[in-house]
């Protein structure tokens, strides 16, 4: 009974692409038309998945980057309340050339904490004019509740999280300008 049910499921799956299910189940050759149709479907499926990446490559567009003093970092963007709340939580690593840019709808003294964040980070607050207004360097993960909070002295529209020690390595300080590409 179980074998019959599996055969029925396979027949339904292959009916979508007009393949001969009995030929596939039996290991026999099926007609060329069905084979060509199947390959076309796979090509269309692959193009749908890879289309945005191909468009980006062909048009020379790149992922957004934040650049300081000649060093650039690929950006993951947190621009919704859900993405900002999740941030870099539960990640065991962050590529050395990558950061997360939090984009807020209004300038403010946006508070951050390191709850459920497994890696130490540099947290950099940036104002509307792309000027660094505050840096929390080598911010450690929270190990016990209540977690400490980190807040800038001045309002910021953006917050950038990079691997711990990056700000120091770059010689980054308040007043420096970030270039977003």
C-alpha cells in the first residue's frame, strides 16, 4: 500500500513537467520532447532564482557599502522594525568585510543592547549628514540579565555594527564621515 502511494505521489509530481513517470520509475528512456521540456523548465526556474543576481552583475550594481578612510564594508540592511529587532542576534561570526546598517525613520538617541548577540561588536552611531556621532568600541556580548544598554550622546539616523576592533583598526573617531556607496 505504501509503495502504491509513493508511486501516485511521484506520478503527480512528474505530470507537472509532462515527464513519463513510469519511464523514470523503471529507469527507461522517455521521449525527447518531455526531456527538452523538462530542461526548459529547469532553465526558467534557475533564471528566476538567479535573475536578480545576474541583473546586478550585468548592470554593474553592487551591494551597498559603507566606507571609512579607504576601507569599505558590505552592508546587510536592517530597515524594518523586525530586522532592527533581530539585528546580529544568534550569529556566531561576521565576515571581516561585512557590517549591518540599521536605518531608522527619524534621528534619535537609539538605544542598543547585546542580548542574544554571540560576538563582540563595534557599534557606530551616524547622523543624517553621515557623520559619526558616537562609537561603542569592542562592545561585549551580554552574558546575564539585565543586559547593559548603549546609547549615543547625540541623535543619529543610522547605526552601523562591525566586528569588534574594526573602529580602532581604522582609527575611526567621532566627527569622521562615512561614505555610503
